[in-house]
């Protein structure tokens, strides 16, 4: 079994379960909330493309490079997806990414708690030495969110990828390293209490 093993993570504001084909209908409804696939600077599945996206993520899990999750809100409704991706088992590094949420839960405690659960699992169970975040240079909301977590910018990979529309993407890379984790954990825990 590839590292890390599938796991469910539970909190007061969110629940993360290993992605399953059984989640398709809920994910399809969630992605319609805000028509998220229309954002030009990110890759979010269309409602018709949800089966393909689930299969893509599960295939990457089989290869050991991704561990995908379905995100549930406090009422138990499916509201998005997130992953450990670009998994580097020998160096105990993961990236948290390929995350999207229905508009109804954006800018709520749900995202903070999801990141807290994923970071806690990465540093305290998987013994990661670093957790990375990447986003498009023009995805200002994502960049602000990553910075609010306490991640530090490592740099910008210029002309890093070619988008489906042919536009070149500059990727902003952030990370949290193991030595920073205690302060970041305290910050995120405090943020959830406010």
C-alpha cells in the first residue's frame, strides 16, 4: 500500500473521508454551487466531468502520488475535495492541494479546520518534514488563504505549466516545515476559537 494510507479525519466544522465513486452525486451538486469550473486560473471539474476527475484522483492514489479526500460540512453534506498530492515518501513530504469547496462553505471555519486536520496528520502521524502548497500567481484568494495558515512563500516557478487554455501559469510555492508546525498549529487552533 502506498504511503500514506487512506484515513478519515473528523472535526467540529468538517469531516474528510477517503474519496470514493459513491461520492459522485454529492460532489457534482457541490461543484455547481458557484460554478467553480468557470474560474480560469484553476482546474476544477465540471459537473459532467466529475466521474473522470474521481477516476483520475483514485488512479494517482493507486500509483502512490496522491491521497484524495471528499470534504463534508458540519451537516454531513458533501461540499468539496482536497488531497495530499505530489507525495514524496522517501523525503516525507506532501503537498496539500487540488482543493475546492462549494460557494456556501467558502470563507467559513471549514477550510481552516480541514487544513488543521491535514497538517496535524502530516506532521504528527506521517512524520513529514515539510508540507507544501502551490497555487496560480493570479489566484489571489488562494494565496491569501495559504498565507493566513502560516505558510511561507518559497518562490515563484515562472512559466511552470501550460493551462488547458494554452496560457502559461506562474506557480507560487509555499511551505510549512516541521520546526514551524507547533506555532502554526497553535495559530490555527486559536483561529477556530474566534
